[in-house]
């Protein structure tokens, strides 16, 4: 008996969820749009190859946004140069980087976000995402 279109669609959905493919694609697309390399195909291949090597050799997951990228993004949001950004800016930055789901609820503790907190959260969330694909 042949599977119906609805069954095939459900199987495809389950496959994508099981392997977190949509999360991976969202994240690499966000990185691609943030970095905007001259040759995006080569960059994506390199990015996935570095992840594969990290997985095979049990080395640390590579971070694709270095400190200078994080600082530059933070400074763009901190237009007053006070060293802090609002919670709304913080939340949107995480979404832009593909590090926060659109429906994720982040708790606003009422404090402004420092570069250190922003950098730590970017590194933590990046590590969590890549670890899921290991």
C-alpha cells in the first residue's frame, strides 16, 4: 500500500524535526546574511566542513562569529556609546543571528544589557545550537 500525500508530508516533517534541519538552515542563513562573504557557497561549505571536523575530532565547536563581529554588532546597537543596549535590542539581535526562536520568551529583568552579557549569550547559544547537530 502506497503512503498518502498526507503521510509523506508528516514523515518529512518528523524527519526535519528529528534532525533539527530547519534550525540548522535558519542559523546558517543568519550567519551568511550577517557576514555576507564574497562567495556564499564556498563559505557555507567551509562552515559545515569545520563543524564536521569538530564533531569527528571531538574538538570544541567552532564559533563562526568572532569577538570583533559581536563587538561590531553591539556597537551598532549602542549608538549612544554608553556600553549598554536595551532588552528589546538584545532580543532582536539574538533573533537576527538565528539564536532565538520567534516564539521564544526571554525574560526582561529590567536591566540594560552589557557587551559582556551579550557576548556570553551569543557564545552560549551558538554552542547549544551546534552541539545539537553533533
